[in-house]
């Protein structure tokens, strides 16, 4: 064998050996890479699965919270829309950031938003309360009467803990105040009404004891006077009892279909003599084919008698009293009109209160209970009663009774 052939064979063997080594190395690397890839992927998928399940549970918890807070927000919005108390939220500068509808109504402004407290509240004492709260960061309360708006308002200003603004709550105490006044007036009027006849009874009996008994004609006069006073007291007691029975809802109505024409005629007959004695003409102006109303005729006749009695008392001789009835929208409307002294406009809203009399020195005034009794009887029939009057010209009293 020659020398060059040997070298060629050796070179081929060396190349084959290197090729084999290279092939083995590549195979190992591929295997290792495949193994590593397989291992890594499974780890990632698991982690991803964990991550995705926590994300979705956070998401569902968030959705739940969102819908709960949406429901709460809707509930709160309904409450704020419906409550009769006004709610305002103002920022540190006093600009209104939120106002519920009641606040707008109470302060009689349609757009309180983004206006200043001063512009909306328009009452220096209430604005002062807000200023005090801003300064001291303490709750402030203020009650004021607003005569121009016929209101009695209470304002509570609460500092906002999280911001430098404040929350303002406004309550309308007009009705409560009015009821308090009516109750106070009632007690003082009642004691006054009782004191007058009791004092004259005491004076009359003392005079009799002091010797008037020995003077029969004078004694007779005093005893007649005693009778008048006790009658007045009895009448007052009866009316008060009647009122309290009606007010406590213990009035039982004996409802029957009655024609308005008959009711007016029956009341007119009862009062005819009194009207004639007072020099007045009393007449009925009513169609006889009006629909019947379901009423307690005795009680409603009492209402008419009370109204006619007033008309007769407060109309000068020569005047007239007219009784009317007409059908309206699902109701029959009754009216008692007179050509009497009339009632001042300021007194008209108050005459249905117990013991209210326009001018106590007016001739013919009674105890001031007649109209309150009438009002309660009409309201027990689901009806309404009201008055219109022009001072010096006359008055008209109306009441309506539903026909259905
Ligand atoms: N027709 C009328 N014209 C003018 N004033 C009236 C008329 N009706 C009522 N008033 C006024 O309203 C007040 C209240 O009336 P109301 O019938 O309640 O009491 P009264 O007549 O004074 O007493 P009572 O009816 O208890 O005997 C009266 O005192 C009177 O001042
Ligand atoms: Mg009366």
C-alpha cells in the first residue's frame, strides 16, 4: 500500500468520527431542549390557569359589588327624590353640588345646582348657620320664619368629614307649627269660653244670695239669666263632645241616597222662622232633578243649619240668604250665600278652626265651633268645604259631596 492511500483512509475515518460526534451532540441538545420545553409549558399553563381563575373570581366579586352599589344608589336616589325634607350638598366655597327636588320646592327655585348658598337660601340667618359650620366644622341648627314665603323652616348644617364642604338638611315645620298654634289657641280659647259664663253664673248667684232673692221680679230675671248661661255652657259641652267624637273617627254615618233639593228645602224650612225674625229672605234655588247623594241626611242638614245660622247672624235686615245645589265633576256642590258683612280675606282660611271668630265683638258671635263641626261632618262624607267672601258685600260657603 502506498503512503498517500493510507493518509486518505485516515482522513476519511477522522471525518466519519467527527460527523458521528456532531450528530450525537445535536441529538442530545434537541432532546434536552424538548424536555425543557415540555417541562416549562406545563408549569406556565398551570400558573396561567391559577391566574385566570383568580382574575375571574375578582371580576365576579367586582360585578356583584357593582350591582349592589347600583341598587343602593338607585334606592338612595329614590329616597332623596321622594322625601319631603330638602337635601343640599355644597362645596367649600358654598356652591351647590347636589340638590334634591324637595330642596328646590322649599326654597322655591327650580335650578339650585351650581348656584351659591346665598342665592338659593335667601335668608341671612340660614346663610349665617352655614358660615358658622364652615368656620367651626361643627353641626349647626337654625329655625326661622320666612313671612314672605309663609314658611317656618329648620336648617341643619353638617360638615363633610371627607371634603371641606357641607351637607344641608332643610325641614318644613310650617304645618307642625300651625298645629301647635291651633292646639295652644284651643286650650286658651276653651278656658276663656268657660271663664265668661262661669264668672257671670257666680256673679248672678252671689247677687241672689246677697238679697236679690227677696225681690221676686229681679230674682226671676237673674234666674232666667242663669238659665241662658247654663244653656250656653251645655251647648258648648255638647258641641265639644260632638267635635271630639267626629275627630276621633267615632262618628257613625247613616248613609242613604238623598236628593239635594229635599235636603236644602228641609234645612230652609227649619231656619225660615229665624230668618224672618231677622228681617231676611231665605230661599232655595235648586233644580229638583239633581242626582241623589249618598249621605247621612241628618248630619248634612246640621251642616246646612250651621251655615244658614251664620248667614242669618251676620246679615243685616233686608238682606237675603240663598241656598243652592248643582252637579259638578262626580259631585254635588252645595252653597249658602248671603249679602252680609263678609269676612276679611286674612280670616277666611282660619274660620274653620275651633273657636275661631273673626271679631269677638261682632254682634251674634257664638262659640266659634259651628264651622269646625260642619267641616268634620263634610270630611267624614269624603267631601270638601270652603268659603269665599268680600268684606261688606257678603259671603258664600260651599261644600261638595262626591256622587260615586
Ligand atoms: N256668613 C258669615 N258671614 C260673616 N262672617 C261669618 C259667616 N260665617 C262665619 N263667619 C265668621 O266665622 C266665625 C266662625 O263661625 P262659626 O260658625 O264657627 O262660629 P260662631 O258662629 O261664631 O259660633 P257657633 O257657630 O259655635 O255658635 C264667626 O264667628 C264669624 O266671625
Ligand atoms: Mg256659627
